C-alpha cells in the first residue's frame, strides 16, 4: 500500500500547508491586470546587474527573501529547496541561490517547474523528511528570447501563436505546520509528445500534456471540474487553452471543461499589451500562483483549485534537428 | 521530529533496496579497466542515430530497458522516474524516456544527477509514495564537447586538468522490497562556490563541494571514513581528488581521507587512454556505480560504501560573463 491512488496521483496523508509565498516581476507584468497582486515590480530589466542572466538570478534571490521575510523565517529554517529554471543548465537558479546555504535539489520541468517543486516539497513534508521546504523558479523575457529565439536587437516579428515569456520569480514555502492553503493531492505528469515542432506555438505542444494530466487527475480522484472553483493551467495561452477545451470535449463525448482559466491568459491583457497568445515561462505560473491565486485562497475568494503547470521539454537544437516537442504537465490540488 | 539527522542528512526509516541496475557505455569506456562490468559496449558513437544528441537519448533508452529486463520488470511496474542529463534543457533524457509512459520528475544536478536521483527515489519509497522508482542519467563525449567546449573537428589541445566526458548511461531501480543493497542515508548537498572559473578544471571546482558533503555526512552520522569500505566520489578526476585529500587534511588537523577512490579515476587508464585528469559527465558516476560498484556490492566484495556524486552548475555563457563555477555534491550511504 502506498499513498498513490489510481495511475499517477499522490493523496497526501497529512496535507502540507503553503505558509508563505513571494513574487517579484518586471515592468510589463506590473502593468498587466494582476499588477496589484505582485510583491514587487522591478522597472529595470537588468535589476541593477550586468546581464539579463544575472538579472534573472537576482529575481530569484529577491523572491526567496521576500517569501522568508513575510513569515519571519530565516534561511536556516528551510530544510530543503527545490528550484530550477529554463536557462541552459538552470543557471538562473544556481547563481540566484548559491549563497542560501540550504540543502538543494535541482529540478528541470521547463514551465512546469513551480508545480514540480510544490509536489516534491509536499512529498518531503508528508513523508516525514522535513518541516519547511522551499519551491522556487524564475524566467526573464530577455534571457529567454536570447537563448531560445532571436537576438532582441534583430527586432523579429512575432507569430500570432507566440507567447511572451514572463519576467519574474515566484517562491513558496511548504510546511508541516499551518496555517495556509493545503496541498491535498499531486498528479505527476508523464511526457506526452503529439508531434508539434513549432517553437512559436508552445501552447499547442503543451495542451495535450495538460489534458492528459487533468483527465488522469479526475479519473484517479473520482472528481470532475465542478469539484474545483478553478482548474488553472500554467501557460497554455489563448491558443493552447482553445486546444485543451477542444480535446476535452472530443475525448469526453462533448463535456465542457468548466471553471478553467490559464495563468498565461490572466497575466497580460493580450490585446493592449501586444503579447499575442499570452504569457509563458517558468515565472508565469509561479508569479500568478504566488501572487494572485495565493491571495485569492487566503482571502476566501477561492477555496479549491487544481493548479496544472505545463512544460515544453525540447531545446533549440533538437528542433533544428527535426525533432518534435515533448511536453509534460504536473498538477497539485490545493484547498483552503 | 523528522527523518533528518544533523544538518543535511536523511536517515531512512525503512531503507529501500536497489534491486536492479543497468548500464551501457561507449567504445573507449569499454576498453578501460572496468570494461568487463558494463552490460553493453556500443562501438558506434552514433548508436545508429543521426546525431550525438539522439545517440545519448538512445543510450538512456537502452540502459533503462536493460535494468528492467534484468529483474523481469515492465514499464508499468515503475511508479515514478527521476532523470536528467547535461544537455541544454535535459533533452537527452526527455527524448530518451518520452515513450516510457511513466510519471516523470525531471532533475538537474549536472554530474551529481545519479545520486540526486537515488536520493529522491529513496525518499519516494521510504515516504510511502511508491514501490518501484527509477533513477536514470546519461552523458556523451561528443554531445558534451560540442555544447560545452569546442567543435570536435577543431581538434583543440586539451589542458592537463581537463577531463574526458564518459559516453554512457546508467539506471537503477530503487524498491520497497529487496533483495539488494540498501540505501540507508542520503546527505543532500548545498551549493558551494570557491571561485574557480576554468571550465577545463572542473575537478578543482567540485572538490570543495565533495569535501563539504563528506564532512557533513560524517558529522551528521557520527561516522568517519573507516566506517566505509569505500568513499567513492563521482568525477573529481586526478586533480580534484588531490584537492579533496588536501582539503580533508587541512580542515581535520592532518587526518587522511582513507578508503577514498573516484569514479573518474577508475573508469579510464589515464595514461594509456590519454584522458588527462580522468573521466567526467553524468554517466561517469552512473556507469561506474551501476556496473562495477553494484557488482562488488552484490558479490560481497564491498559491503558499505558512501557514493558521493559531484556536479558543476555553470554554463558556457556564465563563464564568458566572468562568473565562477558553483558546485554541489550529493551522497548516499549504501550497505549490503
């Protein structure tokens, strides 16, 4: 007997609490519809550093510190940290956390990193291995464009399906002791690859992974979307969200996926802010959860959510070599 | 109360078993001193694929399958998989495992990945979350040189402190039920950065991290090196091993680090095989553990080992930007 129910879901015996969150974002994110929910808005895209990569590391350092401060915690109160990001060899994380002196597990889940971190943090608590565990991630529009697409100076035109990488960082402390919203279940994703090979259409590549994890979560728990106030995906954007709805309808014989929203759609005003299909990047799900959603949970505006972060697991070279985009989605069920 | 003892060490309540391992290596590794311990030696550096990156993925697929086959396991018997590698965005892993249909956690620990995976797999078992968990990693000399150093066609001269990335993959299944060697403790590393910035001298960058984790393990458990038949580091190579010994002597008032060997020193005959300071890469520790060390444990030639895998957490860009190399070392104590 294990705490696994169904195919891929962990049901926590003593659900751990999310006792504190923190998030720092860039100027554009601050100007979006959720601007008032972020802890800090950094106007300078360099964050006072010399490179965009160092700026991204700085965002992690700031988000982590804010999360600790809000709850009066010190570094030595944190037993373990799970963190990662999208930069090659996850350097945003390694330079951003190297001075914390906290036992560290590096994770890579692309834009699913925040929920992978929340899942593993919960496992550490419910398994009896720790009292406080930190989950942390970041992304930066400039470091991501430079690494994955074109030099910013080139000024290339963006395709309608492209998404805008969120500049920011989010951190959450998962703890044995409350108060705070509880993580009751984690549905661990499988890699899904449906043959999409367009790096400017990540939403379409990730939608089947989101669908797979959501439907598996429902099957494993005997729930459906009506159980939740919100089924919130990480960064499918407008295009990917449409595909998720179509897939859901097709595979369930016509049912609608009710109560669904997407962090990538919420974080920007797509039309006014010219972000095409919406936001993306590890910090998209992370900042929307650690800012807006955590606020909605702790103020009683939401009481049950399914947070589903999606990640695209290719790199620029594999696409040049003709490969398709493997994707993954991890979900956690959170209740007040 | 948690299962954490001291600063960074987990003492497993019901130590999980390593029930099966598998490893596949390249031609040069097969010609080295440990050649007879590897399950398969692939003569073709492309493994029948069209690129070195695809070849690395293929090595993971092969190592995983061998590990299952040896124990008569099927994919559906594996509850979760922890895997990662050194390629940008860990693509060796994502393409190598995308068809397994197993709930997947991506990890990034550079060359410490194998032990990070063994630690997290053990946590899943001892925490009551799973029955069988797979830990998997890989590296490939050609894909690593191309990504981290120079085009192979350039034929650059290698510095005396440089190490040779092992071509191969190793996999281990950690299980609730034996028989097999047991993982009794995991000491989770912290990021350590002592200011080294030479990508051709990784051993020196990683040695302080190895020292930190080993001394912390001894302090946390009340043990010293004499408790173990072997304290085996992942890939410090000759240069890094010397530094580890010097650090140990200096910081302990003159004591020797007894019973120490290094996978990077063991896997090649440095002089005859022209590998300078020894082997490196995620597959160095993985293939030496899954091949040679697992054999020594199960045949009674070793009964207690401390396996300490080290990772360098920079990328090529951060070094060009003048940064130093943050490093980490994770350790597991394994007993027959």
